[in-house]
C-alpha cells in the first residue's frame, strides 16, 4: 500500500509517500480502504516534534478517516465488508489501508461524502466534549469560539447553534462571511481587534458563559477573564506554541515557557472560589485512551450528521503526494474548515 510517512521531525518537506506492507487484520479488528483522511493540528504538531503522544518517526500520522471496510478479523460482526465507515485510527490514517478496532468505526451515512466523513470524528467529538459534556452549553448562553474558521471551530459553531447559543467567533476578516454562514453571530478579527475588548463592548461588559480556546497559552488567561459568573473555559489546544516559519523546539520554546504563567488553575488558586468560574482541559487522544473509545462523544452526534443538522465543512482536498502543501495551508491559517487528504 501507499502511505504518507513522516521520515523525521521538521518542515512539511519531511513528509514522503512510500510503499509499505499491507497491515494484517487481527481479532476484533477491521481493515479499511481509506477514501479520505482528515488532517488535524495535532498532525502538524506531531510533524514538528511537539506532540508527545505521536509515534516516533519514521511513522504514519493521521487519526481520523472515512472509507470502506475491506476485510474483518475474527469475531467481528459489524461493521461488515463493504460498509461505509468513519472513525478514529490513533494515527496510521494517512495510507491506502488502515487497521483499527471494529468498535472505533461508525456508520457513514450514504448522503455524506468520504471527505465530509473524514472531517467529522475528531473535530465534532472535540467540540461536543468541550461544549456539551464539559461546559453544558445551554440555549441562550453566550460562547466565544477561538479560531472559528478552522476544523474544530466550524464544528463547534454548528454544535453551539444546535444548542441554541449566541456565538462569538475569532477569525481573520476574510473568513468572516464563511463563519457567519456557519452560525457565528459576532465575528471578531483577532488580527486587527483586541478580542477581549470587542467581546466586552458587544456584551456591555458582561462577558460570555463559555470560551473554547484552542490557541493558548497566552490567550487562556485573557479568555478566563471574559467569563461572567458561572462561566466555563475549555482549554483544548496550544497553536500559539508554533511560531512563524521556524519548525523546531527552539522556535516553540517561548510558548512552552509561558504555559506555567498563563494557565489555570494554580495561578488563581483559592481566588477561583470567589469568582464562580470553571476551567477544563481537553485532549481528545487522552480522552480516548482513558475511556477506551470515543463513543460518549461521537454517538450522540451521529444523528445530527445523519439528519444534516451537523454538516462538516471541507475546505481543501489534497492527494497524499501534496501533503506538504496541505500542512503549509494549515500552518498559514488559510483554511476554512477541514483539510483532507485522499490516497
């Protein structure tokens, strides 16, 4: 099979398409012919060498796919050969074939494309875990979604509107029409406007009930300060730690050094008792490992995918051979929605 191999840590040029043996299928597993694989920011961080949970290179990244079941292992009743599926793969997804536990695959509705299916598992599971399971977002509440034009951002916006929330979203000005179309009520250009001042202006100084912050670490503290009583901050990323075009630990060091001084709860300690606010940390791969599956945060939203209430936004599709271009697009923050690879 053809696979996209991370040959070493570095810039996008370290990604190479190579021939690798077809993976064997064991008991309880299925082998999926991959039709599309989503790229997450975790894949970008893993390529740089800043994602400790990723396998060591040379390796195959990619941990969300959509495709067709090609074969099944002993003891597997469902899904069956020929079934359309989507799901998580714990890396190894950037290949023509991938083997996963059968329980990690979910039905892909016929009306949903493979590219849309590959944009669903990680983005929507992250958004649902953050906004619904952790934050308990309710109708009429205000939510601020950082990077609202990205894969998680568009998913979170749809889920927030599904819950009846008023949505504030940060994104470059050229993305504002696109995020409005997804449901953002108040787009904020973070490049030219202080997002905190703008939120306070729009809300008359009251602030918001929930913030989903995938940026960090500096923005975590500023996001926390925007919460009104009962507010919840979900820290779900650290894209600030990748700086400019330098793709190395040295380039990321300033961001890493800021983490202890910018995150919670230690810096608030007992002061949080008086402020009536909450802070959550979310790392989807650790959630998956700790629970053994993504069922709790995927199964409740499959009906929304089936009905069309949740509609994954696929911004760009690249063949495996152009994976470097796909990574550059994400790093330059030029994507709207999910960036997808097709074998």
